[in-house]
């Protein structure tokens, strides 16, 4: 991920929280590879979104030609502040932790552990 959004440490904290919650779910200890795949599934959309947003912002900020710089300046000058604030809020807001993973619950039920 590029450093454009300055969210590397924040994403690491999010990763740690989601991983801890995933590993604390019933059945996670019985099938660690499944628990880790579940964690990856939970984080994939968020991390892809952050990487894509960071890339877009970097491309916008690092304009090479006068035309690109003018387009960038116009974008920031003409985009309503509410729109810019919404995009910033999306990047800085930690999404809710998903409900228990049905795959892990089913595994726990089969083994009789909770």
C-alpha cells in the first residue's frame, strides 16, 4: 500500500483486532487454517479498497504534466467539501467487526467444542 493516505499503522491495528476476534471464535483453534482464511476473507475488501484509494490519491497528487496538475487543482477546488470529508471519513472509519463466521461455528458444533 502506498503511504498517500497515511493509514499503514491504522490498518495494522484493524488487522490485529479482526485477527484477534477471528481467533477467539468458537472452533478457531480446531481448524487454524480455516480461521486464517476467514480472517483473510474479512480483511480483503477493506484492504483492497484502501490500496485502490491510496493509488488513486497518489496518482492525483503526483501529477506529471501541467494539464494533470490543473485537473488536480480543479478537482480540489470544485469538489464540495462534504464530498471530500465523506471520502476521508470512509478511509478513517473502522468497519464493524463481522458476526461469527458460520464455517467456524459449524466446525465447532461437529467437534462438540465451544
